[in-house]
C-alpha cells in the first residue's frame, strides 16, 4: 500500500470537495483573488469544542492506539492535545510532545524547507547539474527537469517509482541512480505520485547547498522555528523516549506493534517525525506567510508558490465533481466560496496515518497524527472539524467512506491468481537444479535461487531478503511479499529454458524479469 497512493494524493481533495456548501449558491461572478473570511471565532470554537469527543469516539470505533491533534487559528494555537497510548500494552500516554512518523505529510514540510533554502528562483532550477547520477530514461527530460517538476509529480515517472527498491533495502543513492530504467509518460503533461522523484529534487537542493538533506532541514526550518522535536532522520525518532510506536491491525481486530518503518531513503518525501506541538509551530508559519512572531523564517513569495496548483491530480469525473490539483508538496483545491484549501495525508501501511489541512484565507489549520496503519481516523477527524466549523456539524459519517478507500487501495496490487489453491490439473515442477542459480536485473540487481530445507528459496536485495518459494504449477512458484508495499502472495515464473525468471509484483512497469548468469 505504500504511502496510500490515491488518498494520500488527490483522494482527500476530492472528499473535501464532496462536502456540500452551507446553502445553494447562484452562479457567481469570478471570485476575488482572496475571498474574505466567512468563519469567525464562534465557528472555530464550535469545531474545537467537538474535538475531544470526536477523537475519543473514533479511537473507540477503530481501536487506533494513539492520536495527537493541534489546531491553529489567527496565529494562535487553540487546541493541542494527545490521546491514548504510545504503544499497546504499555502505560505511557500520548501527549503534545509525543513524536509521530509523519509519512507523506513530510512533503509539504520539504517544500517549506526548499522555499527557505533557495527562494523563488530555486524552484525552477534544473536538477541534473547537481545530481549527475539521477537521470531519467529520456535525456531531454533529464536536462530540463526542475525542482518544481519533481515536487509536483509531473516528471513522467510512473506512480510510486522506486518504492519497491526501498522495500528491498536499497538506499537513496542506489534508487535515484536507477530511476533511469523506468518508462516515462509525457513530461509536464501527466501526473503520477513519486516519493523518489520528490526526494531527488530535495537532494539536488541539498547538494547545491553543500550539506545533507537532514542538516539542511534542521538549519533552514527546524532550528530557526524552534521545532526541537522534529527531525528528518529516523535515528532521532528511534532515540526519542517520547515516541509513538507504529501499529497494524491484526485479523482478529487487535492492534500490534509489529513493524519498524525506517523511511530514511525517502526522507524528504516521507521521513519526517514530529510532535503536535512542533507541527502547530509549522502551521503558524504556513498561515503567516513564512513568519513566526514577527521573524521571517521562509521567504513569503517562495512559500506562496508551494500553494499554487501545478498539476491536475484528480480530474472531475462528474458534472458536479471537483478537480483536485497538486502544488509543490501540497494537495490544492478550492471550495464553493472560492477559498484555497491545502491538505495532505500521510500513511504507512506498517503503522502511521496523519493529516494536515488548512484554509489559509481563514487562517485556520489542523494537524492530526496517529500511530496506527490507516483506517480513516486522521482524515475523518480533519473532515469533521472543517464540516463543523463551516456547517455546524459533520456533513456525513466520513469514517466508513475514508476507510473503504484505504481498503480498496490495499487490495489494488494483489495478484489475480489464488496461489494458495493450485489448479486441479497443476503440473509438477522440474528438479530443483533447473531453477537454482544467480540471476541479474539492471533495475533490481542480483537475485539468487537456492535449495534450503528441502525446498527452494529466493533471495533479493543488497542485504539479501530470503523468501521461501511454494510450488503452484509447472514452472510457477509463489512467495508472500513483505515490506511497506506488500501485496500478499506473488508469482515467480521461470521460463521453460531456465534462462529467465519473472517476479510478478516487481513487474508493474515491465522491469521484473531477471536473466540467469550462473547455475
């Protein structure tokens, strides 16, 4: 499921746009560039007043272990609260300073850092001169690709390009250097959400500044803003004693702290950890055009560029539908009053779900952090909050709608073949030595197939991950996938002559065939 491809990008924009207006509107004249505020303090207080009960109800409904919420209005923090526990089975409570993994909410933070580091002009600089190893399949695209192109997901790279390499254990340098094997859609004319495209752009900015991205983030944003519990390095999250451990939901409905997600390879796109208190500081900075308490932290004009629509992420699919855009690290939409709405969802299938949503014209923003794999809580809390502020109450029960989208995404990558039940006429496999040996692939690297404990195992990745193969039929076997982008059992099919082997889930873009080099 990765960082939840649909909802983490354009899907939540579409859901936000689906909420009805407070009243029918006549056909308007073009709205002013900055529509006047329509909310007042009483509207915001009403929404804030529901938060404790709303969060408690959603936690009880889903079992999500821990949540932390911050709300900023007109430059002030009007709600800051932690709920539940950091880890199931332990007593430590979530508080405003508990750090959570942000997943893709890291992206608008990264665009804030880039704005502070390079200003307006830096967004249009080509990436290639700074990262000569990071090139795409088309040399012309490589030479013209800018930081803005990659932050708005319009480079032509396929959806989530590089994520499977990360699952196999490859580092940032390897992944960026191998995206050149990915097929390309039309440059600047197509949208596809790519963690490692954005990461490449951020890395180019850091190289230009002569520092690691993690240090650039600290020096440009976290330090100057006083975000002392925020980091772009996994080790800082791991070493923080007040951290929320990620949880996944078991088949029996219980929540377990089963995985540890190290997102350093895609740090700019998904590797930030932070607390609700620090995120409130960042919301204040965003809503005050780059300033904090009268101090300019980020150039206002550069930051404003991140809020502009750059790509059509979700075309309207019905006459009453709303088009969703993507800016520079932000989902961008406009409501029925013509007000700009910025949002982003973050989700790790291995145990994190977050949401940030802002109405800059109202100087209002909310961030919701949770330590459970996505079941809808973070998004539903934000949707309920803005419904209540604007309409007096939630417009609908958002939880099942949002959760259904996550469930749909989780099923999307699964194989059509039921490997647990071989066909009645399944043919026998050849002898083991017909399959054992070393295979190579330009993109995925080396793979070995060997005999072990009376069967076959497949090994993949730089520090080989071992998967036991189960025979299905003939020259086809299967193994259960692992990692953030796991899709259940996947097929492994050897060619009749034994020269190649295709790994099904690695072959989404036609890159999953390995060639035998030795027996």
